[in-house]
C-alpha cells in the first residue's frame, strides 16, 4: 500500500464553487506537489476530472507523471454505464490499477439493483483491462449495502474505496464500516476528524483536522486494512474549514497537508 495525495487533499486550491482561487491548482500542479512531497501516487477525483482535459493535455500529464515517478489513479462521480466506460478508458490510458467511483451524482441516485446492473455489464471490460473498480462509501448507503454490491458483482474485480469519515453521514462509525468493508478495500481515503458538542449541547459537529491530530486511530485503521492485503493506496484527504479569505484557507490547507504527511510517512516507510 502506497501513500498518495489527491485532488481532495487540496479542495480549496482546486476550487470550491463560489469561492474559486485566482489561480486554481491544475492536474500537473498536483503531480508536481506529490513528487515534491516524496509520495508516489496521486488520485484525481471528480473535482479535478481527467475527462475535462484535452487529448494533448492528458498525454502531457501522463508524460509528466512518468518523468516524476508519480502513479496516477483515476476517479469519478455519477456511476452510469456511459461514465463507467469513459473513465475506464482513462484508467487504461493513465495505467491506473483502480478506478475509484462515487455512485451518486447531480440528480443521480440509482438503486442498488441499478448499480449492480451497470457494474455487472462492465465486468468483462474490467477483467480484460486489468482495472479494478473501487466504489467509495458515500453517505447515502450503508456499509452493508456497499458490501452487497461487491458480492453481487465480482469481489475479484469490484471492491471498495474506503473513506474514513463519509459513512458518518449514514449514521455509521468507522469501526462498523471497517468491519464490513475492510476485506474488500482496494483504496483508502485517510481523513482525520474531530467530533465536538455544539455550544447549546443539542448536537455535534464533525470537523476535519490534520492527520494524527483527531479521533481517527490511524495505526489501527492501517492494520485492519493491511490484514487483507488488497488495498493498493492510501490517499490523504482533508476537510479543511474555511479561514478569513480563500487565500488564507488555501494556505491552511497546504499547511495541514504538510503536517499530515509528516505524521503519515512513517507508517509507509
């Protein structure tokens, strides 16, 4: 399992709708940051989609990544037959061993049966290309439902992108999610967090923080994932709260990324 950065490590620098930076972080910028940080992997998700690049830009990105010894992982959102085919082609182009997908997209919340149908129809292409599909646990479905999708398709070629925080939105904690999904995890999103009671005592807030400074038991999580020997990469992600300005938030985000990498690197030595 290798440590990597992703486009959701630097969400604010890439650009949040309504709060775009003057000079957004580009795909080549992310590859260069990974190389400078000494990590060998980057994952491009739906906030910096590789299908938005022109053909020449994609070729240049692949060349740059090869020159800097940084592997590219392809990610997307909105699991439809057409989008799965499109991004599988991109995964092949970038030599990505996995294709990370969030099922839901704008106006698109398919049933489990629909997801199973789309994935099952693509199994022959997954097998012939050697790319494994990693479905991310997002906050609409329960961990048992993600496990059902894997088991009803092909656990050899379909697995999980396990995010350490997302399932809180479905009322599930990290330990119960790991218990269900660790055996099928192909990719890990390392995202630390804190949970604090609000001032009026009626509720809690979940907030991001640098890795190692929150409630996520990183050694335990990595140990549970490594037991099964299937996870290929662990991508640092951050939920960085906004500061006074976009520029200040981007600076905080970059500092958090640096702090997180200093904490995480010894676990991947």
